[in-house]
C-alpha cells in the first residue's frame, strides 16, 4: 500500500530517518479496507431422511472445505411431524455441533419447542418443558471461542448470543414461529406461557439495544442479526396486549426495533431468518426509514436440493455489503421477498 506523505513529513524523513520512523510508529492508525470474510448459515432442516443424510454428508463436508470461522443454525432442527423426544433433540444437537465443533451458534425454532404439544404427534410434550430441555442441551456451558471474539450470552436467556468477527457485530435473537410462541399453547398454562413470551420479548429488546450501542462505541462495520422467525409474516395485525395476547402481531415490537436501530445507526445491517419458504434477499424490509437494512430469508424449509447459505460480508462495498449464495449450488437468492400467498 502506497502512502502519500505530506511535504512536512517528507522534510522530516529527509532530515532524520530515525525520527521519521518514530513518528510513523506513534501516529494514529491508518484506515485499512476490511477484507471480506464468509460464514455459513443453515436451518429449517433436516425435515426428512434425505435431508438428514445430506446434512451429515455433503453439507458437513462442504462446510469443512469452506473453512469459515463459524456457522449459525437458525432453528427448526427437525420436522414439524416428529415428536420432540430427548433422544431426537440430543441427536440433532450432536449433528449440529459436529458441523464445526465449538463454532456453531444456534437459535431455537418453533418446531423444537413451541410446536411440541401438537395433537397429531405420536408423543406430545409441554412446550415450556422442551424449551428448558433445549437450553440444557445447547446452552449449559459457554462456547470456547477466542477471547477477541468478545463472545457473550444474555443472563437468563442463554440462547441469545453476541460475538464479533472482523469488526462486525453478530447476535442471535430468540424469536420463533407460531406467532412468536403466542398461539396454540395446548399443554401449559396459557397465562404463564404468555408471561414468559413477554419476558423474552423484553430480553430481546435489551439484547438488540446493547448490540447497537456496542456497534456505535466500537465503530463496527456491520451488524448481523439471526432469528428463526420471519418477522415480516405475523399471524395478526393488532399490537399484542394483556387483553389480546395471541391474535396479534407477535413480531411488531422486534420488527420496529430492528428497523429503528438500523436507521439510527446508518451502517449496513443484515437480518437473517428462516421459517418461511422463499429464498430471497430484500432491501425493502426497512423501507425509506432504514435503506441500509437487508433481510435474508435463508435457504431451507424444503428447498431442494438440501444446502446451506454462504454469506460474504464486504463492508467496504457500500452498494453490496452482503453477498449471498448457497454453499454447494452457488445459487443467489431472488432479489426482493414477496409475501407468501
């Protein structure tokens, strides 16, 4: 890299080489363009035996060959028709963690806890019991990641993680389908379950707020948020209230917060989720309020063939800070996400 020296610095260099070297070493750091880096996101699978086979063979090998620093699993680690037994959840935990040992960040999906009480399942479970089981399986111990990742988990909501890589802030946010866990509470006390949803919503609000505060303080280049739920696809339109806790927009608060935070920060933000089918990249999610907010509905949810999503962050490219393709098929997402009919 060539540096254009000022006339004053040139005179100092000519007069005294040692002085010039000392001056260079103590000067403010020079701005260096960030090197693009990649990570892999996977979720909404395996839903079938064929997807399970691909997960444990081709996809695992492709992730290993990609040599990425970490993987994010955005939930729904099993099909909705499979009972949420301890044995199945434990096996899927082992499969997920083996993709990249101690480098897989997982956020729960509705298939593995809120939907475990459905009457069509061979065995039904309390959804709150299954959430406790997931927390025990995945989040009992902190991950052993390098200290410079500034890795943290949220107290009392250990599934919410935050870490850094190449001056980019990453966070997982526990937001799930079934209207964010507000509907079809079949085996638990609905009032108690909704109270816990409200507590999780508040924890998520704090987690997002803290992430953007850190991004501002550290002059981060981008923020990446990962959830399971497609928060653009609520099951209702009215705000959730004590008198209407279920037939409402369970994603309104988090959706509005992400858009407002991205708008206030003014740097690239990528919101990654699964839960619905279209594989698409949308810059309309934030509207005119947050034009630097992108939304990725990542590969999965019966997309064929089974694959993962490779995400490249190139924050020095203002027009295209995020480059997306499937890991093995190298398929780019559709530009623009249309609501499912």
